[in-house]
């Protein structure tokens, strides 16, 4: 075992959040070492469409709680930083290529969703746009140049949000790597085995190779795998931090047959526990396709065939029938970090010298410039920059995403929406019967789990014995 020269900060994780924090700290004068495997095998960032969507991600359930609205404030503030962030990374990396690949976003309501979910979320998006006085306009989907869905999947209405763009996630990660090194930061291609504790505080990390990296501060920003490193902490700290699961997702890069692309993001509202079907133009006829989000206790490295089949089928039916002739260039898999209450874990982890920046679910890449500024401010002793992040400190009691009744209703609505998007063909009297059964089942599930605390709808629907045990252990720590 060898020990390297002590740095001010070790950042564990090299996805968009970890890499952004490392870069921001370095340019503020901190000595920084960033640790993570260069191939980023489980990172959500590599598979992300990188939509800078604040309002396009709004849902009815997001607006039902104060914490959800705080998260919306977080997304709204983060969106303001991207133009400057693009310039800063160009200057620091020496690469002048812009990160932006799409200008503006079309949100479409099509016939494949359900009224409570798709129509409800469309109304929520429009309501939030009005509340924040964000420019938008209603559009006729028939007038969009590139869109050519199957007639049975046609869009009924649409919204144009000119301020919501997209970036190339691969280019972003490459420029963050270059910028950090050019600023004097160190990059370690490896994996952390455990935290090093000395006298009750975290003083570094031990790598799988046996090397020890010493530092005054350790920031864990390793996405869905972040909390595994905390297993060596005292139980009274570890059990009081929300456990996390993985929101596994599959995306694809395709080359269109005629190399024609939309100039903007095209997406549906969030549906069926996922981020809605969406496509994002990249360069040279390459189109990004995404839609899936499946809760898993452990991160996944490879795509399930059925999930890829579903994604591509949705894209052909709902976006452009000629995508059936497109060339499949690559299949990407990412794992979103989903905490037990659905909200980020940002700040001190309850042990001196240890910090967390994870649990961002679908918003990590979008929020990364804001999180970088906030974490740098915390380490400078300034207390952070944003009041709306005060509720998201890692050591916390469960935050509510709504009332128990609202959460059960959301779970049922999204499960039913899953059936409709899979084009189920059932006799007319079955859907209401299925809905009644699901409502009774999920109500019993959450009532058995805890008398007061209720996890978000995604975890209720995905409940396994392992997730159940993780939740009850966390709830017990706060009961």
C-alpha cells in the first residue's frame, strides 16, 4: 500500500456532477484529485440525452409538495448557468466546440399516454411556465417539419419552450476532463474501495489498488453507487441518510437514413415513471433516443433486450416511422441515483471531512453547474449559495413528495399509463377493475411499511423485499 501526497479535496465520481465539482474547486484554487474509472461504466451521464429541461420535466406530483417546488427552483436556477458554463469550459479545456446541440424544446401530447398522467403533466408544465413567467407558445404538431409519427400515435397538441436546450453529454464529459487537467487537477483512473477514517473524521480514500489518497475533504459524487462507500460509517449516521436505488435507463444513438434531424428537442411529458419519450439531435445525422426508467436495487451495466425493443418501438411509432430504417450506432445504459424520498443528497454527510453530492435522479447533468458552485461555496466555509438546498442535506428525516393518498394515486396512474403505452388490448371493463385492485394493493403496501412515512411512487411500484428492508431500516432511524 502506498500513500500519495495529500490534496485539499478528493472527489469520488467522474460523471457530470463529480467532474463539475472537481473543476469548479480546482479553478477556485483547491488542490483536487478526482477518482473514477475512465470508462464510466455505470454513470447516468454517459447515457443521458442531456436535455436542460426545467419545465419540460414538471409533473403534477412535483407541484404537490414544498420540497418538489424547491427542486423546481433548483432546476430553474441551474438552467441559467449553462451559457456561461459552456464558455468557461471552452476557455479552460482549450476546446472551442460548443456543448449545445439543440435549441429549444417541443413538448407534445400524443395519443399513447393516459389522461391523468400525460394530460395532467401537460397542464402542470403550462402552469409552471406561467408561474415563472417563462416564454412559451402553443403549437400545432402537424406543422413541425421533422415529426412523422404513426397515425395511431399522432400528437394532439404541443408547447414550444424556446429557452430549454440540450447539450452533448459525451462532449461535456470530455471537456470537463480536459479543463480539470489544464487547471492543475489530478485524475486517477480507478475505483475507491473504502473511506479512510482517522480520529472520527474522514481523511482520504483507499483505492482498489491499495493506494491511499489523503485529503482534508472527500466529496462522494459517484451517482447510484455513492452510498456503498458509507457502509463503514457509524450506524447512527449511516442509517439516518436516505438509502438509494438505481433508476436504470436505456438510450440509443441512431443515424437517420436521410441524415435529416430535428433542430430542437422533441419530447412527451414524463410518463409511466420515466422521463417521457424524447429525441435530441446530435451532429452529422446522429439522433439520440431515450425514454426508459426502471427502478433497480443495484445499478445495471447492460441493457435488457425488452427495454431496448420498447424504446425503439416507441420512437418509430411516436416520432418518425422512417426511424425503422435508421442505423443503430450504439446502445447506452445509465443508472440514475434515486434516494428513498426522491430528493437530492447535497452537503455534509454527518462526519467531519465527508460530503455528498448525489441523489439527483433525472436532473444531475442539468444541475451540475449549480451543484459545483454550491459545493465549492460549502468547502470555502461560506455556507453554500442556495437556500432551496437547505432541505436536501444528506442526514435528514424522510421528505414527503405528497400525502399518502396522493402518492398511491400517482402510483396507480403511472402503472395504468404503462399498460396504455405498451398498447395493451383488454376488454373495456378490465381497466377500472385493475385500477381498483392496484389502489388497494399499494395502499396496503405503504400502510404496512410505516404509519407516517411514504416513499415516492416509483419505489412503491417497484417494491421488493430488499427495497422494503432498506426503507424500513431508514424509517426506523427516524421513528
